[in-house]
């Protein structure tokens, strides 16, 4: 028996039981305790490891890209598969399967992956171990043709609805599994501090609590009872850690941040994911204060494994071990890079991905005694346990369920995608009640580059890494590959328009703001009652999305300004963007502004329904929207002493209903001025507020509960979100919305640098809407500030 057995079993059992006992949240249809999680390594797995060769073990730790075995024409190179299986025992493949740029559907995916499995299993080895396949399915099974594509994470965040995170992840898991794939690299939990960063849209917003709740819900949707339910996949929390705060705003640049910020703002979302039972994790591309995460014992061993008790499998991001040599420049050779990453951390699998240099370096390091067999066994145990958990080690467990393939693209899945888009749309401005469009509006002109395609609705990580683009800069990926599974804004407007309302489209200008036919647009607008301008960003993902100016393209700003000055009719701006681009004069030139983020290919219908008043907007900003181009690191949880002048605050979002907050109460007592105590260690207490819909329109309202400590040993944040509830309130009715509070809500990393372990005595506030309730924290172990 290998050396990890006794200690690993004991630690795993303790943390497994503790996690279940400490958390009783529910998401979807299952109680928390009904969800599976990584933990104990089974004895049969340990016995397998004892019998495997070193080469076989290192092969399990190796993940390579599909293009090493799949030709551009989509045909599998069987000789190459056999080569990597026979000589390197490769344990994992990743990335989309396509023919000349066109993705395969789930049946063809399964056929190719099963062929890879058959060849791998035919090679002589101690055990017949299938490969595990992974895909970046972050908003639907978007790399598989004909599946339902959902809004991006930033839209789910704007909905403030955990059920939508759960449901969309559940469908994604089923469609992924139908393709013969058992692992998705999602959810993304980075906390996008920099609004210039090109991966804002993949995340659940800037707030740690919101990201924690939605991330946990998504994980439970992806995984469920993944050790027995073969419609589920292994989820992967990423990118650990502090990836969302590059000092320059550029993707993969260095992060310069304090340990306090890491502990109080970046750790919570990942801790919630671990508590929810996430099966795998991916480390981040960056260095933190000069220390590359991929080789960091501090972050990947002490923090992730020892403090946060993560027991799942840890994979690197793309080529990141090699980057220690080529990019981070902390290793003089590739072999030294491998030694640093494996010997010093708890990484289990290298996403190599385009060669076998990792395998060769590992073999040399083992022979030289720089990496021990015990260290390799530790990782292989977690890898094989994962494969067993997702069913790969069962008889024919690597084969796809053909019945699942019949469910892809189901109308019920589309309805979930539509609801997610509907609940995320955020009405930023509505001067003179321009929206919803009233009965006097008979002719609507829709213009702009994002108004007549699916690509700008869906963004990057859609069909292809860089998404579908008009200019095809990244290959042959365009709207035709949605196979009519979606509705553009113009089609949505035309199909949703009331009888007698005419809707027409003219382009006007391209995504860079270059004039197309604006003179004709301006002339034609004189014959319409309202103009809807659809603008936003070019489609992008990761590094290619880097920008040096957070403002919208000046050409777009100028075209909207020109139109505004040339017509007296109302001008409605619809924004499709993955990050909050500074609007400049568009803010004043628009009578109404609807932020749609990246709502997915069905978003055009949702946008039209909101404009025509068939859906009451209920989205709230999941990030701070900057007013100025220089404010790229503006977050609502800033230190209370910082300058604060955003265009719109986190949580802003208008409705066609009018909601009024009143009568904040504590345990039934109406006198909010009587100071109540929050004793450290005491049970939770309840606080409630009344929310009234003072309008003739039914609506949904997201009630946000913040906490604030005016004074403490370390400069406090302006406020912190600690609870939210989305409630439906019929016209004229009042709902009582309750939250629980305790002293633990005010924990932070103190001057002793012990993470989230300090609670200072003194007055604190609970803020709900314009309502406040005062408490006094009593911590008997310290003196007051």
C-alpha cells in the first residue's frame, strides 16, 4: 500500500463529514447533503497504483490537445492516437472537435472520442484505463453543434438568480455527457477587479458573495450525484487564484495584490466551490506579486490544500508549466519548470498541451531523484479516483449514452436560456419613461452592428475559442454554425412587435464605428417614431481581447452622437458587451439604455420583449460601471476612504415597476434606533424589510443586504454584500423579505494577516435599500477599536 493511504484517508474523512455538517443550503432539486464531492481514495484505486509502472503513472498526469490526433478535415489520425497511448500512456485530451471549422454534433463527438478510447484501451498496459476528455463548456455545450447555448456568466450574475445558474449548468452537463465528454472547465470564479480585463464576462461579477452563491449553484448543476448519475460531469473551479486583477488590465499580466485582498475577496468564491463539492480545479496563468501560481507552494499547497481543504484533482491551465521557463522566466530550463511545478505544489495534471515534453522531463526528474514516486502516486490517486467517480472505470463506462443525444436542443432548454437572458437584462437609464415602447409607437428603426447577428449576442467561447466574427479573423466561424438556433435583435423585434407596428433594420456603421450608410439612416429615421441603436464590442476571448482603452470605439460614440443631434425621436441604446465600456456622450445622447451583456443567441427575443414591455426588466449590475476611462479598477467594495465617482453602482438596475423599501425590523421590534448586540459565537438573528410594488405592473425585485463597519483596525470597505433575494411582487402588494445576520459577517483579515479571522468590537450597520439597522458587535476576546 502506498504511503498516502492512512493519513489521506483520515484527513479526507474528517473534512468530508465536516463539510456536509456545516452547510445545509439547497439549490435546484436536491438537498446539499445529496450532492457528491471528492474525498476518500478508494482501496481499489490504491491497489491499482501499487501495480502501475512509473511511465503509466506519468502518462495519467499528461493532457494533450486534440489537434495532435485530429486532422484539420476532422478525421482521426489513429496512428497518432496509438503512438501517444503506447509510448506515453496519455491520460487526457481536451478541446473542440471540428471538421474544417464546423463543430461535430454530439453523436459524431462521441464516435470520435470512443475511437480514441478503443485505441487507448487496446495498448498493452498494466490496466486498461480510459482517457478523460475535457472541454471549456462555460455557457452551454457550445463546442458541440446543435446544443443550447446560454447567456454568459456575467448575465447569470446580473440575474441574481441561483436557480438559473443551476439549471443552465445541469443542461450543459447533460449535453456534454451526450458527446462522450466527462469534464467541463467551469465555472469561472475569478472576481474581475479590473474592468479592462477581457475575461470579465466569463465570471459572476465583482462581488465575492454573489460569485460564491452562483458558483456553488452551478457546480451542483454540473455535478449533482456525479459518482452515479451519468448525465453529470466533473466541474472545474478556475482560475485559482487572483487572476481577475492584472495590474495593467491585460490578460495574463502580473497581479500585484495584498494577502488581505486575496483572502477577503478572491478566496471566498473558491472556498464556496470546495464546500459545494467541486471535483477539480485549474490554477491561473499569472504570477501574484512576482510568484507564478503554477509553481507556488504558498497558493497551491498551503492555501488550496491545507487551509481550504480541497481534495479534488488540480490541473494547470494551457501550457502553464512550460510558461515557467518561456514566460515567467523563473526556470532556466523546461525540466526545472516541471520540477518546480510538481515537486513544490499539488498539481496533478499538466495541460501540456501540444507535445510530450512534460512526460520526458518527468521521467528524467524521477530517475535523478528530484521527484519522488510518492509525490507521483499522490496525484495519480486523485486522477484515477476522478475517472472512477465519473464512471470511466466501469464496463463500457467510457461510452456515451445515445439517449442523451436525443435531448440536445430541447425546447425546455431553450426556455431556460431565454429566462436567463430575460432576468439578466439591466435597464440603466429610462428618461421620461421612454420604455416600454407605448401604443403610439408604430414604426421602429433598428440600427447598428450588433442588431442583426448571433455572434455579438453570444461573444467568445462560442462555437470557437474566439467566437463567431464577421471578419473571420480566427477562422471560418460565423452565424451559420448556430443552425438557426437563436433569434437576432431585429428578428426578435419583428416577431415580438404588437399588431400594426412596423420594425425595420439598417446597419449604419460597423463594430468599429466606421460609417456604412449613416446618411441614409439619418434620413430614414425621420419617418420612424423611435430608433433602437445596437452597439457594443467586437467578439473576443482571453489575450486577443486585450485593449488599452476601456472606452467604446470612438466611431460608435460619434455615430450615436450624430444620430442624436439629427433627430427629435427617442433614441434607445442596446449595449452588447463583455465588460463595462465607458460610454462617454452615449449616456447623454440616449433616452434609454439597456445593457444586455452577452445574453446568448436567444437574447434577441429577450431584448425585444423588454423593449415592448412584454417582460419587466429585473437585472442588476453585477459590477461597477465606470464613468471615466481611467477608472478600470473601480469596485464597490473599495476602501471607504477612496474617491468614488462611477457612472452606475453595483446593484443598479431599473424596472417598469416602482419598488419602495420600508419598516426594517429586528425580531419583530419596529424601533430600529434601539441598538442591538451581535455577540461573537451567538446564533444568527433575523432582520427583515418590507418591499412594496407601488405600480400597476407586476415585477421582480432583487433585494440586496449589505453590511458596513464604520470603524475598525484596518480601513473598512464602503460596504459588502452579504445576502440577496430575488422576489416576485405583484402590482400593489407588499412582501416581507428576511435575512439572517451574525457577527461572522464582519470577519476580515486583520493586522496579524490571519485570513478572515478578525472581528472588531464596535458599531456596525445592516443596509437594505435606503433602510439601515444598527448593531453593536461584542467580541469578548478583544477590546473595542
